[in-house]
C-alpha cells in the first residue's frame, strides 16, 4: 500500500512540476490523427507529425491542434534560493537598567560572507 501511495504522490508531483503532464494528451493526438486519416487515408504518422510539429501554420482545426502534446508549454513553478546578509532582531527591556541583546535570525555558520562578497570583485593578479 505504501508503495502505491508513493508512486501516486510522485506521479502527481512530476505532472505538476515538469512537462510530464504533456504525455496525458496522447489520446488527443491519436484521436486527431484518426480525424486526419478519415479525411486523407494516405497520410502517414510521420506526415501527420511533420504537419503539426514542423512549422505549423494556422488552419481550420487550429483549436484542436493547440491541444496536442508539446504544442504549447506552460511556465512551471520555480524556486530560487538566495543568501541574504544576516540581520538581527533586537530586544530591549527596562528593569532598572537597559539591557539589549541581538539575536541572529538564522545560523550563518555555513555561509562565508567574505567569499560571497568576493564574487563581485575584479580578478586580482600576482
């Protein structure tokens, strides 16, 4: 049961974040080929694919052609990670004397700011 659940979740993830969902349009491709085959019985699969995928022009069945796989593409979600300069949250309270302490928002032990800032420096020769 866990295996099937994992396969379903992986399939949903891949279909929503990659162009893999285009393969779900294969039945539309087959149906559209059958329509062209009914109009012109001598058309081959290669000629059909060349007609629709090699410099396709607007014709009478343009709306159906746009539903074929890999004709249109969609922007997929993009995640960007950036390293920011560390910032601090400052707490101060008054109980006879003012005490302040700065708390870093994240642990910057793994980011070397000297290295990050040196990327934008011109090269130095010995």
